[in-house]
C-alpha cells in the first residue's frame, strides 16, 4: 500500500550531492533545474549534443525569468548555472551519487543505459528510472546490483509539480528508498511510496481517463473542443483530456496504456485506435506541432485553427424566441436553475408539488442572491429585481405560457416521463421542453410527449449559479431549431454549451465516473490508500479534489447509480462498479450527507 514517506532507516542514508540526469528532454531538463536550485551538482547527459545545448539554453532562460520576477538574485542564478554541466557520454556519471534516467519509454533503451551505467558508477550509486509505464522490477533484474534500482517518477513540469512517486521493486533496498525520499523532501516535493505496477497511482488513474476521452472523440460523439471544455468547466480540471494528451505526447500515452493493458487486460486500458494512428503518422502532439490540435510550430502551446475547428459564425438553424421559463422542481438544482434564469432577465415560473415547497425554493434563491450581494457580485437592487421575476406555484398549469420548460425533479425515469406527459398537455405549441437528467435517456422523456422534436437535454451542473457548463443533449428526434434555441439561451445565461448525443453519462459523467470507480478498485486491491490517491491526483494531476473527496461530496449512492447506468449502457466489464463501493452504499455510508463515506465527517 502506498504511504507518505519520511526518511527513516537504521542505516544512515548516503548524501546525494552529485546527481546525473540521463535524457535531457523536457522532463530531464526540468529535473535538472529542480536539483540545481536545491544546491545539487548536476551532470546532464544526452546522446544528442544539440539536446544538451538546448537544456542549457532552457535553464538560462528560466533562471533569467526567475531573476526578473525576484525569485533569484543575479548571483544565485550564476551559482545555479555553474552547478550544471552537460555531456554526451555516460562516463560523465562516474562520480554521481544518484543517476536519474528519463530516456524514452523503451525497455531496450533503458536496459542498455542501465547496463552501461553498471560499468561506470560506484557500487553504492543509486540508479533511478523515471518511467511511468515500464516495470521497475524488470529493469532492476537486469542490473548488476538490483537492490540499488528504484523508480523516481516526477511529474511535468517538474519545477512546478509537487508530487514524486517513489517506486520500490521487491529487490529494492530500504536504504535506497530512504536516500531518495530525503532528497525529494529536500527538493520541496511530496514523495509517496508506491508499488511497481504500470502507471503507479496518478498515471494509473489518469491514462484510463485520457484513453476514454480519445475513444469518445474517435467515435464522433463530441468535438475535441467540447470534450475538453466539458472536463475543464464541469470538473474544474486545468486542461481538457485531448489537450493534455497533446502535451504529454500521444506516443507516450500509447506506450503507457499498452503497458497498463498488458497487466490489467482491462478494455479501458486498451489504447484507442486513434492513438496508434496519430502516433504512426508522427502527429504526436505539441512536440510535433500537431496531434488532436494543430499548433503554431513544434513545441508551441499556441493552438491555431485547422480544418476541424468549429466555425465561429456557423448556425444550424434559426432558434425560437424565449422570454419566459418554467422550472419544475424544488430541490437545490431546480432553485439554482431558476436563479440563473432570473438573474439573466427571464421571467421564471417555479413549480413544485406543494405551495410550501415552491415558496421554500424561492426563499433559497433569495438567500443565494443575498450572498451574492454580500460578496459584491451584484447590487441589492439587481438581486431584488431577480427575485421578483421568480413566481412560485404548486400547479404545472402555470406553465401554459412559458417558452422553455426545464424539469429538475428526481432522477427517476418514470417520474420524469409522467412529468413530460403533463408538460405536453399544459405547455403551448412551440414551447421547448428540456430535462436536466444526468444519466437517463432523454429520448424516453421525449417519447412521453406528442412532440418529441421539441424535447432536448439541458444538463446543468451543481451548483447551477456557479458552474459554467451545460451539456446540450440532442436525441435523434430533436429539431434543429430547438437545438439552436437552447444554445442561444445558454449564451444568454452566460453558460458554456457543449453538444453531445443521447447516451449514458453524456461527456462529463461518462469520463469522470469510470475514473472514480478505478480509484475505488485501487483501494480495494490494497495498492494504495485513499489519502495517497487523493494527494496524488491533486498534486500530480492538478485536480481540485481527490477522487475520494469528490465521491463523498457527490454521494456514494449517486455515484453507484451512475456507474450502474454506464455499465448497463456500454456493457464493458471494466465499468462494473467496484464491490467496495457497493458495500459502503449497502451499509448506509453515503458520504458527507450521512457523516461517513470513505472518510468520517463531523455531524452538523
């Protein structure tokens, strides 16, 4: 099981003062910079003299920026650069206390480097591989002294990312682990000890998610822009999955997934065919100037328009006018949606099963608007006007004149079908009927009406006033003008619409919940504990919350229900809910709302 590390050993760890970095690409150069900043003597080694020269140029540039920003003095910069030397000969590692190898992800390449290092370095020198995909045990077994071989997995960009995974094989000596743990802490990193399996913790979860996103794009389910926007805006991720694949390197991602699939035989890890196609075409992402996106030049982060970029002016159809909106429901989501529309200037009819529930939902809106005023986000006058535009009612008959009806009732198909049958009767001809379902088929709601062409999905995210994303879900019967209407409404209420088809999970949940499920399986298999996994994904992946924090917030029962829907829809064994999740739900441990889920919480 993975555990946070602290340097503990009966044998004093040898000081790691001189460190060789083999492979001076982006990662190797970043590691060299981190080491030099921490006062280590660094020997950078690459078979390419041009790459070694480029490494020095990058260090000179980055340290110059640090001086400009006041993070280094000129004298500190000079001393830092003097601590870095480069070479094209592995013999330059002879005096190193630690060698960190970050060569291409190939057993043959890495094994050759380790064999040559065996003949060069001192017997006590620790050899670390930066692999995130290959077996550390296999690399160690081919070494003359396997006990000194381990994995030292930094994350890109190494100067900024705090997480370091320290990977032990069954052959690794505790003294070697202690020594590199102390080094990682001295570098200002947060080391986590993990066992030897492809992907370790962070990449083990990340690359399955990236692979599914690539498959989603390949199936033409959603555009690359919409997939990336959905995960950024719906989950708070720093980058969308396809942009991240381009940054990592499509070829690198394919190699990692191949290694993961070889061990797991899980279809979720079988590389999407598009990864092979792009790799073999040389379209490996930013480094090549083209991958899922096209860039200004190789190595550039600037995306440029290409043949797949959506037209900025294109419109599929003329939308319908929307002046008034009906919102069905009285829960948090319904009141949040009503607030969004009211703040945007729409007249809102908020309908609930009883007058008391409807008035309670309006009161919740009033409280939310008051908070916005207190935080300076809107004036008291604007808040009062927005609240005045909300009319609570206990009768759907009051939806007779609305132009758009949005249901936000219980996530129960029969309940929603009955409601749509009612809306079909009371709403005027031409009114758009929308469901906020996150997991149920929109077409089933549409078929409960006599006008399925008017029905569409508008999946808001909670809390609706804060979250910018709306998944716009067309069925095979949805009219083009209805689709155009909803997209225009989304822009009016200052939300970002993404288009997707009517299948389980849409974009966000279809990518998010398998990732969460795999995290549960990791704990279930005793590979890592919840604290390590949460830390790894926040520190190594830039996630705003770890998977177990998020599961407890969402609710384990809600999560299990969505995972069951995904498993039933796609019939992939890898999507079967983890038994541990099912057991916790059966025990009533549903997360924060019950005071206990994967963690325990203080009672309110």
